[in-house]
C-alpha cells in the first residue's frame, strides 16, 4: 500500500473547537500578541511543542493503574530502569521530573566558572543550566546544519575538525563533550551513527566523557536506518543501543521519545559520579527510586519506551512532517529541508522579506497562523534570541517558525488543514505587519513579553 496511515485507532477523544476570527483577535489583543499567553482552549491545532503533549496508549494507561507509589523500592522504578537499560546500556539510571532537571544535576557536577561544554547545538535549557553554573556552552554543528536549504542527510552532525581543534585549544577547560539527538534547535535534524561514534572516539582520545542529550533518540534512529549506508537492515533497538553504547552518560526528557506527559532521567556509567548525582537528586527532586515522578509515571514511561521504537509508528511520525514540508515547498514557502523529525520549520525571514528582522517576521507569521486558522506555533528567532547580555538587540541567526507535532495526537486531515491555513496566509502575506515589543522581562523574554502591531 502507498498510503502511510496512522498506525493506531482512537479509543478516547478530546474535543477541539474552532473559534471565530473575532474571538481569536480578542485573545491576541488580550495577551499582547504573545501565543504563550493564550488559553489552550482557544487553540484549535496546538503545535507549540511536541513535549509532554503526546497521546498515551491504552497499554500506557493500563500501566498507570499498575503504578506502585511506595516511597522507596517501588517495582515501578525497577520496570522503568529495565526499560531504559534495554535500550541504553548505562549502569546507573536516575529518574528526574523532566529533562532540564537532569541537566541541572549534570552541570552541578561538570559545570562551573572557567569551563566550556561543546555540543552540536545545546538546547535552550541545556545552555541555561550550563550558563547558570558559570560555564560556557559552544555549538559546533557542521556548516550545512545552519543552511536552511542544504539537503545534507545528517544536518545535526558535529563538525569533527572544529571539535578536534576546540579540544586542543581548550583542553583544560572542557569537562565533557555533548551531542543532542536530534538537533532540536537546528531544525530537528538527525546525527549519523558514524558521527556519534567519531565524536565519542575524539572525546575519549582527549580523556573527556561523552554525554548524549537523547530526547528524540528514536526519531534519530529512524533517520539512521533510512539514510545511513549499511544501517537499513537493522532494527531500531539495535541502532539505539549502538548510539548509546559509546557514551558515558545521557540526559533525557521523557516528554519526547518516551511518550510521557512528564518525566526524564540522567544516566551515567561512573559509580562515583552517579553517587554525586543521587545526592543532588535527593536534595532537589526526590529519593532515587522515584526522583520527582509518581510510580504511575514511571510505569507509563516503561511502556512508552517499548512502543516508541515501533517502526510503523516511526514511519508515520516522520512522514507527517515530510508531507507538510513537501506541500509547503510546492507552494513556494521557504521551509527548512530536509524535513526534521518532530517539527516543520518555516523560514519566516525569507518568506516575509518585507518585515525587517527587528520587527520580528517569525512573530508576524506565528500570529497570522493563529489569527487565520487557530494554529499555535512558536517563533524561534529574534524574539527568542535577539536580546544580548549587554542589553542591546540584534537579529538572530535565523527567523524561523516551528510547528512541532505532538506524538500520535493529530491526524492526516489536521495536517491538510495546516496546509490550507498556510494557503490562506499566503494570499495576504505581503500585507502582514511587523511588531514591536512593548514590555519584556530580563530573561527568556519570548515567554511573557507583549507586542504591538506596527
Ligand atoms: N533537550 C532538548 C533537545 C529538548 O528539546 C528539551 C525540551 C530539553 C532538553 C529539556 O527537556 O522540557 O523535559 O525539561 N524541549 C521542549 C521543546 C521544551 O519544546 O522543544 P524538558
């Protein structure tokens, strides 16, 4: 069969309601055109994030009932730990309430003033935790990874030459080497198995531990299977195990590729470091057999990990994005290509070229998608990154709009609807106005700042 269908049927539904354009305009005015401020009932298709927004399966809901809420030694923890170790062969698995909590623990050990941590591209919370510790985060993705039009199959790869030079130059300052799979901040682009192995080898040759931010590990493994020479005949589980077996640790947001609504973990091989991490965990998250989660969450994650490596699911998952990217591309809308794993990224600076970067073309597009069709997306550009530490403002490297797809939540007709909304926006796009910011907090302004239409 040619059609790649949703490999599930629907047992429980959650109604969504189409508001009128006037209602949406009122909501926009009330929230100062900041989509983070919208009540989610006023959103029809919510593509703000793929984090914690996926649908759990019937077996996950059954696992929730099985959850054991004992403070210490819960069997839910041991089922969770076994499910993680089945895919990622680390010696110590430390549960946290979400990914950034794992990062905070990791950098309480490895961070600190005078240190530098390289990665392909650190996600915002990873960078935030590195910088909060006094250290510096550096992004060393390959050049193709920053070119929205490059069709390189692994645009998330680390630039090995730059990493080698970096490790020589900063030998004393680097406590570990990281890589993010897939590269979320770089468009959800994958990292090849060859690159993961080469980065591990380089890190180890320089005596540095290698840690993977594994949030979207299954999507990354699907890209390895479908694009990397010699990997096509292998199972997703085998590819995942290969990726993590060369690492010394990982951080994870289980709100992505573990089908969780909440959860995360830090995994490590070294006994001493794991002991230090558990001490921190007890102080900030909870006892090591629950770590900030309920027993029922741990059981839901154990089941989610068994489901996420299913090839029918991954084929459908990756196809949804590719389908929308193909349709938008055919309409002449500049999109990041090839399609990433969890989201479609539109190059708003190129599409709305009449809006200057400091008048936020990404925000203008995100607001237009909501006003036109009730779709919530996310600006990833000058609003998010434009404010500099010295208080000045400059255009971000790119002005993108991200449409991130919750897992197993929307169907093909929702995808077609998204394309139709773009068609309608395209008709009036040259008349869209830019914005100016009228109030903003000191840090992470995109969450709460307010805008005025120009
Ligand atoms: N690392 C990556 C690559 C991420 O994408 C995220 C979260 C985190 C770490 C932090 O995990 O949210 O569980 O604390 N990304 C979400 C997003 C928020 O929308 O991309 P968390």
